[in-house]
């Protein structure tokens, strides 16, 4: 575990992690447009994509998500935490998907494999930009490191963990069990349990 922790805290590992996150959320957004499920966002962003899909109006999701993406990418190096909710789920999963649709690049969003690759490249660029911003900051101004936090980027996130578990249980028993296991692991690691709940539900749910 110590070696794994050291590996994950290396600067070159961070863009690889954001690439994996980008691939997942971007492909999830594309799945939602094509199959009606898979989106990693809340109801408001779901509604934005549905409006875009039915009426061809992509301005709202692109503009809404772009603001979150820019803010979170700039915030990450300053505070040492990359908020996945704003940067990846909103910025990439909603904004980048809507941007591709608005530009007529449906060959990206309609092919699952291509969407995974595109999302991975977007996430890789985001990770590289964050590391570059950290490198460019004056000595003593940047945070000691840039971690990844699942969920929202404020104190309210601690209250969403139990709600996430309940939502996973209501969806299916295997997802609920996975969410509980993931939450316990994150709790033992002194991390926000919402990240473990989401990851646990996704991993276990994928097998059942």
C-alpha cells in the first residue's frame, strides 16, 4: 500500500488518473445521449442534455459546464484538491459532450470506443494543465500536492455520503452493498465516504 500511495502521488500519475476519469464520464455522457443511461450528473444537467437532444439547443449545457471546468482546473493547483463533480462530471461529462454535439462531431459521441478515447485525451490534457499551473506558480504559493476528491468541493459533501448509499440501495442490492463497502474503506482511510460509495456502487454494479 505504501508503494502504491507513493506511485499515485507522483506528478506523472496525476494526468493518467484524470485521463481515466475523463474517459469514464465522457463515455457516460455519450451513453446517456444514445441509450438513456450512464450519465454521472444530477437532474439539472440531465435536463440540459435532454433539451439539447430533443431540441438541438446545446448552448446552456456548454456554457454552464465550461464555467465549472475552468474554475475547477484553476482551483485544483491552488487548494490542492481537484473536485471531480465540477471538473469531470460537469465539465467533461456534460460540457464536452454537449460541445461535440453542438459542433456536429457526432462520430465521437455515437461510438462508445471513440468516446472513451476522446474522454481520456480530454482528461489527460486537464491533468497536464493542472500540473503545469502548479509548476508555474511562485515558490510557496501552491499547495503541497493535488489530490482528487469525489463529489462536491465543499463541506456539504460529507452529508451526501449516506444519501448516495441510500440511492445505490434503492437502485439495486449489489450496488448498495458495493457503496457500503466503498464507504467503509474511505472512512478507514479518513477520506470523504461519498467517493467510496460512488466507486463501490460502480465497481460491484458492473459485475451484477
